[in-house]
């Protein structure tokens, strides 16, 4: 039972506008976020593998290892900025008074 749904702010004659949200939109957003986080994790794993190969002396060149490390770093920074924007949006919504 949702106690908020029982509150009536508008007069009975006025019906609130219907909110049309496509089915599965929330799930698609969540799937997109999870996919992005998985991709960041893959890039970090690839960077660790290349650095380990470089340090192990298996013929890995420094340039490809550094490129992998920078890709992982940039993707992590992007993920953190997206997280910060989501948190800021949540905080803004929580400050709204209905």
C-alpha cells in the first residue's frame, strides 16, 4: 500500500495528467549503465594484463601498454563523471517540494 497515493492535493473534478512512460525505459537505462561499467572493467583488466606483460619481459612494447592504461583511466574518469551527474540529479529531485 502506498500512503502517498491516498493523498489528494487537487480537487476531485481535476484529474492529474497521465504520465506516459514507455515500458522498459528504466530497465534500458540500467542495462546501459551496467554495460558501461562492464566495459570500464574490461579496459582496466586489459591494461593490467599489458602492464604485467611489459614487466614480465614478454616483448610487450611500452607504447601499447601506456595506451591501454590511458584508455582505462579515461573511461574510469568518464564513468565517475556520469555517476556524479546522476547523484546530483537525484539530490536535486530530493530537494523538490511537491
